[in-house]
């Protein structure tokens, strides 16, 4: 069954995201109702006009999303950009882009869907202000050392290898490295080596030429070419197949590579930041990861400790996540009961910060407005797997929070109510903790 | 890669990139006037004046109105700004003939009378250039035809 053009228009009109299409000259020929709502422009004002004249985005001149799709032969999803509304206000958007082809597979137009992310951006910026280093929350000595190291390497373009258990925030560290580096204004391309089938990873990273394999209907540039002058983040690098490891080694050594199916040697200037959550030494011993590549990548090694080994970070993380959920869910939950805090401190956190966030979100959504999060709202696994020995619990929670407690109290000029509020704990809990460490 | 990619480069005034795309497309579609019209402008900016003149001649004798009927706003044509730039760089051209030809071409998209004047200056420098004299003839014929039509109306 085919859908009539009228019905297609009706579908596009009724969806919540802004949608517009352009012809081959980049003149707008469709603009849906949501696009009118987001931009403030009426259909009649935009139809027939060049998209660059309407949206006035700097992206039009540097990285037109539709042009990127034509060049890479791959649709774009969740691309962050900004547009100018009819009121001249510039708003951040996230967009998806695709190219419309004619029967001869020649580009004859493009379609862009977009949504206003002003509110999410505001939340992100609010939250980032409260983090301790470029979006990362951490007050423990270990995290402070990592922050210092990142600051020390801002002028370097040497490869970085970040290792740590899953959920410890390796990607956030990679983001911070890129954001503070000299290449912060250049492309930052991320790729998870474990997600793509091994036979496709090489093509994804280095590109391919038409006919290189069955589905290669057009030439396509790879991520290393797209990132030229910038940074590539290779997550789960130890999952990379041997053949691709050799190609990556060559890029690191010489900055050269070939597209799949092509003999022409190309060059690229890319800084590589890689991450792994597996024991890399074990992978080396088992021959799954090349030793020469390891040494090339491991120029600046960063090891992120699991959350259970840096318990000082738990209270600020809890505070950060509750604040985040307050912004998202529009509730005002400020406190967490003493018992809950003890349980969270004494749990082993095999899934690390990601697990802590999920646990807190689970408890948060079950908590009524203006109430405190209590142990009853925690998932059963936390209650059942927390360390039962009260002495151990007390010792951990007291020692882990001490430096942070003092920092927050200093910040609040030793106003205990204000400090308790910032810590996301009750005033009584704060008093008890101070007493335990001999400060009350 | 494609005409559409060429159009994007042209739109953001990346004339070298646009030229490459348009030239590749022109091999596939030699009669595509839309490509030819924009490629001519690109060639004036990449220093390939003779090539620009050859294509302009080809388009002028086929369909002079297609060149003349250009609106800087409606068609996002950069000729007005390019002529302004050219005025500022007068004297920078080693070759006066090239300068007159580029002016003749760019004015062709904006004002036919000015265009003829520049082509006539170029013809004075190279009297044997058959293409330039033919372009002038075609343009003059177009003007007299237009005048006749106005009188009839």
C-alpha cells in the first residue's frame, strides 16, 4: 500500500518536531506547524527562500548538515546546533538530517527535523556550574588528581588511554580533555568500537569506496577524515578487531590510512583519546590487544577508580543527581534520609556512577513532592546487598564524607542549615556527622 | 559528488569546492544550464578566465535570457558583491583583458548595458576574439528585441 502525498503531508504536519525540506538549490519547500512554533516564522515567509537566509545558523557556512549527509552518505542524528528565530533570538536545537534522492540515486533535496533544546541546555548549564570540573562531579583526592592531570595536558596532543570499570565516567573525562585542549573548537568524533560489527568498524573509521563490499554503493568518508584537525574518542578500544588495530596503529604513527577498497593513501591529523573498561593487561597477555598499539595509546594513562574506592564522591554525586532530577521532574526534593545515605554508602556499586544515578532516579520518581528520599524507595538490590555491619558502615560514611563536609561548611561560612541543604542531607545528620568527627 | 553539494558550496561562497562539483556534474549533464550559470561565476573567482569565457559564450548563444534574468536576492546571486570586490582590486590584475572579461561576465548577470561596455573594452584589446564579438552581438540583439517588444506593447 502506498501513502498519498496528502497523507504524507498530514503526517509531517502532525508530528511534534519541527520539519522542513529543501530542494536541490536549498530553497525551503516544506515547513510544518511545529517548525512554525519553534522558529516563529510563518510558512508563507519561508517557502521558496534559501534555508541559510531563514535560519541564519553559523552551521550553514561551516557544517551544513545536509551537505555532511551527502558527503558521508550517512544520515545525521541528534546533531547540536543553533538557529535564529524570527524574533532574532538564537536558540539551541538538536537536529536529524537526511538527503532525498531521485530515481538515479542523485541528491535532489534534503529533510531536516529539529527540536528546541533551550530548556535542556539551561538544565545542563545549571548542572555544569555545580560540577567540580568541566561536567565532572568529584571531590575525592583521586578525582582531584585526575583534574590536575587534565589541566597539565591542555597543550598536549599526545594520545590518552582512560581505563576504568563501566560507569565510572570515562566519557566525561574524555569530554573534559577535549574541552580543555587546544583542539576544543575542532571536530570531536566519538565512536564505540564494541557497537559495530568487526567487519564494518574499519569502514566506519577510515571510510570506503564504492564497490568495496556489497553495500558500498557510494564513496564514504570515515570518522578519521571527518575529525581531521580535531579529536577522536574511541570507546571500548580493547574490543577492536586485530586488523583495525593495525590500521589505527598506522594512523597514530604516521597519520596515514587508506579507505576500504582503495589504494590511495590519505593523511589525517587527529588526536586520539581511547577508553577501555576491561583489564588491558589481560587482553595483552591473551594476545587480543596489540602491545605496540597499547604503548602508542598509553602515552597519557588515566585510570579511574571505581566508586567504591572513592566514597568521598558519593555525597556530592547524590546532591548533583537530586538537583538534576529536580530540574527535570519539576519536584523539590532536597533531602535524603540518614538511613538511605548509610545504605548508599555501604553498597558496593558494581555499576559505579551510572548505577548510582539509576538507583537515585528510581527512588526519586517514587518519592512524593517535597518529601525526603527514604530507604523504602530504594531498589531492593541496594537494601539486600549493602554491607550489614554497622561499624563498617559508620566508619566508611564518616571517613568518606569528612573532607567534603568541611569544604561545604567552609563555603557556607559554617551555617549548618545551608550546608545541610547543599549536601542534600538533614540538619540532624550533619550534626551527627560533625559530632562523629569531633567538630560539634 | 553532486550538483546539490555544489549548490551548497556555491551558497556559502566556496567557489573552488563548488567548481569541482559542478565540473564533474557537467560531464554527466553537459546541457544543464543551471550548473553552467553558476560554474561560470566560480571560474571567474578561481582565476580560470578563459574557461569562464568559453562557458559564458556557450550559454549566451544558447539562451542569453537565462543569464540576464538573474535576481541577486531571488537567486542568491553573488555577482553584485563580486563586482564590488573587483572594483576594490582594480589594478591588481596583471592582465587588463582578463579584468574586462570578468567584469563583462559578472555584469551580464546584473546589467546587460554595463556588460556590453566591458566586453567592448576587452574586444579592443583582443580584436581577433570571435567569442567576445559574438557575445556582444547576441546581447545587442537581445536589447533591440526587447525594445521592439516594449514599443509594440
